[in-house]
């Protein structure tokens, strides 16, 4: 409630109480005293009312003063609270404003620093541009001078060309007088001789290409025949398709054969090989083209002979144990080969295929050893060419991986290797090296060419595609002798295994214009007198040397 209404209510209550009190007192006095007149009673009543009013007014003033003080104190307290709250609000707003202002000041400061930095950069650029402009001006002046010199040289060359034309006309007239033929007649005769020589060279080139095609066809035929010989058991491949197992005595042959041939049939059916039991004492021959299968059969038979218990159930038991042991050994061989060649990240099945190459031969060479040789050769050549040696070794190590599959699947080893490498998530570069390291497929990477070159180097071992050394040396000497027999030739060197002949001539005896004719004459004589494979490139070298000594 409002404080003023409370004060008024209290004052009204006090006034009513006082009036009732005086009326009660007056009535009591009237009964005790003698009766008075109406005027006296009215006067006394008026006086009493005045006194009561004064008393009530005094009390009301006192209460009003107290209440006013209380209200003022309450209002003061409320004002102070509101002032404090307002002050806190103002202080919080001021703090937030101060933070915002500080952030803006910091941003302005950073912008000023950025502007200062940009101004420094612009200044440096202006300095550099001034330097460049100065250099460009200098170059322009030099170019102008050079253009003037070129114009002067052009004038001199024009004069020289005019003099040469006059001399050429004079020489032509003199030649026509000496030869008795006009210029047109001489040209006609020269072109006739040139046509004859060109026809001869064309025929020789056609003959060369035909011989190359025949030689290539012969090589391909030899390769196909060699692959067929390598795949199928034959008399001349007995060393690579058979294994010998020694027996303690002749009685063991009968135990291996078993009653009515039961044991030998079970063994051959389980292992997939052929057992050859002949009159050779204390020896049994195991025949199989698959080297891994033949090795498993050999170990299984050796274990059975040592154990002495040879029967179908025992054969299957020993065969399973031998196959598991062989799988571990093949994987170990593959891991060792990969580790030796520093090739990592190969699929486990590729590692097993790599280990199988230990039991595979090609042209009498162990394929795993050949593969490791190719890997190191490929890595070395890749490093020399500035390429990745690790990728080169990987391509070399995987190039013949298909030879581990060509006993089990149909197809050539490049195709089988390519399919296996793609199946086991090898890169396109490695897969193409396996596919195209022999001719007949598109070469998509330099690493394929490197692997093919390394394969050829590794295959060029004693006993594989070799040539008689005496015949080779004799051919080189014959090439050098033919070149030296020509006029003006000082020295001749047969290089590149006889595929190139470098001829050094005397610069005083032969001119540059005569070198082409001499090279062609030497080449024609080599074609007629020397028997050689492929082509022989004749390179003529003529130089002039001047020597002076300062003392």
C-alpha cells in the first residue's frame, strides 16, 4: 500500500478514539455535576473540540514527521539500490564498450602495421622496377648497336654473295668449255648417275630388311621351339625334368611298387609325377616337368624310404606334411629373394610364385638367380638414368614371374605374369615390364625397356646364345682392315661389338665434302666382303688441331 494512505488511516482511527473518549468523559462529568445551561454546554463543547483537535493535530504532526522520516529513509535506501544497480549496469556496459574499443584499436594498429609493411614492399618494388628499367634501357641500347652491326654484316654478305655468284658463273663457263657439255647436259648426266646409285641403295636396303625379317622369324621360331622343349619332357631335357632318388637296396624297389603296383599307382596319382623303375641299381627316377611338384615327390619318396612304411594311407600322410614343408620353403625363398633385391610390399602369393622360380630353369639357367640378376641390373641402369632404382629393381624382379605359372595355366609367361601382377594389385609399370620385356607387346614405360635390356644382359652368359670368340675377333679385325685400306684413313676402330666402325681420317687428305662418299664406299665394301649379323654403322671423323706453346 501507499505510505500516505496508511498515515491517513492511522490518523482517522486516532481521531475517532479521542472523540469517543471525550464524549464518554463529558457524559460522566455531566451526571456528577449540576446541570448547566445550553450556552455553557456549547462553549465547553467547542473548547473541548478545539483542544481535541489540537491534540489530534499535534499527534498527527508527530506521526506524519516520523512516517515522513521513515518514508524518506526507505526512498533513500531504494534510490541507493537502484543507483548501485544502475552503476553496475553502466560499469558492465562501459567494460564491454572498452573491450570493443580495445579490439578496434588493436585492429587499427594491425592495419597500420600492414599498411606500413605494404608501403615498404611497394617501395622495394619501385626500387627493383627502377633497376629493371635501367637494365632494359641498357639492353635496348646494346640491341640497337647489335642491329647496326648486323645491318653492316648483311651488307658485306650481300656483296660477298654477289662476288660468289659472279665467280660461280665464271667457273660454270670454264667447266662447260673444258667438258664440252652445257650446264643442262651436265645436270642430266649427274642425275642419271645419282638415280642408278639410289636404285642400288634401295635394293640393298630392301635386301637388308628382308634378311632382318628372316632372322627375326628364325629367332621367334627358335624361341617357340625352345619353349615347347622346356615345357614337355623329352630326351634332351632329361636333366631339367627328372630327379634321382637313391635306394638302400634293390628290395626297396619291390616295396615301392607294392602288391600288384598298388603303392606306385597311389604315389603317382597323389604326387602327379612318373616313377621310372629300371635296371639301374639302387636308383629310382622321378620324371615331371613341374620342378616344384617333382621336388615334393622326391622329398616325399625319400621320407617314405627312410621310414620304411610304404602304403597308400602313409603316402598321403607324408605327402601332406611334405607339401606344407615345401610351401614354407618356397615362401622363404621368395622372401629371401625380395629382401636381397630390396623389394618390399609384395603380395604373399607373389612371394610364393617368386620362390617357385628356384625350381624352374630357362636355357639351362636357374630362373630365380636370373631374376635376381635382372633386378639388380635394372636398378643400376635406372639409377644411372636418373630414374627410381627401387621401381627398376621391382620391375626386374617381377619380369619373369609368369614362368612360375606356365606349367599350370595356358599361355606365354609374359601374358601370365601380366595377369598375375594385375590380379595382385601391382602397378601398371611393373605389369607392363612383365608383359612387354619381349617383343610383340606395346612398351608403355622406360622401365620396361630397362628390364628387357637387363634380361638380355643376364641371358648373355657363357653357354647361351654365344658366338665363337675367334670368329668374332676375326670379323672386327676385318672391318678395321677394310677401313684402313682406303686413302686418307689414319685409324679405324670397330666398337659396339662390331656394329659400328669409327674411322679417323687425315684432314689434309680429305675434305668435309668427301667424307660422305668415303663412308658409303667403305659400307659397300663391308657389305661385299664381310659376313655379319644386323648392320654396321660407318662413322667418319675429321678434325683440325692447332697447337701452340707459350714460353
